[in-house]
């Protein structure tokens, strides 16, 4: 996995871009990476949570545009709880704000428009991207979680 940007040195949500190779052909990919403030405060390994988005035309691509994290778990990487008007139900008395209190690395790969997470090459690209995160960050290799919604679920 080739990356086009240096590793983030600050907490928050970062758009990363690079290339993947499948059957000898390179193609561009993008992913969102969330690093909590606590990541920079110590040396312990962090679990990784990877979320797969719904594969629709306004989210799919390789540009890392904001639609990538416009709903679901990805949205919690970029917005504080309560800042999205689509929240439904009753908010807990003491809601957890993932952007400030979580102890995990968040990963949101972007699926190119003409591909799907359930088939090659993206199923293999996601696995390789997770492995790459383990090489680049203090990731707990025994605590890797995959989630998604709609077509990404």
C-alpha cells in the first residue's frame, strides 16, 4: 500500500490517499483515519475499528471526500455526538463523545465506484490496509473489529 502523505502527528480525523495493486494493476484509494487524543498521550497499543460505508455513487471513489464519513460510525469520527440533526431517540444522560474519550484507532476505507467491499480486489485491499495500520501505528493486533452498514455491512 503506497501512501501519498506522511503519517498524521495530531489527533483527529485525517484523509489519507494512496494506491493499491491488484493483478499487477495499480489503482487509487483513499481512507479516513481517526486517531484519538489519548493515542498521543502514551505508548500502549490501541484496538482498531474499521467501518465500511454504504457503496453508493456519492460516497464511492478514491478522493476521500466528506461523504465518506457522512453517516454511521464514520460520522462519529468527525463530529461530536449531538452535532448531527439526524440523531433519533433519547440521548443518554451522560453520552460518550467518541472523538474525545475513545481508546481506539478508527479506519474508514473508501470503496471505488466500480468495485465492492465483498469481492476482489477490495476485500483484499481492506485486509492489507488493516495490516498496514498495524505496521504504522501502535495497533493491538488481537483487537481488530470490522463493522459496516447497508451495502458495507
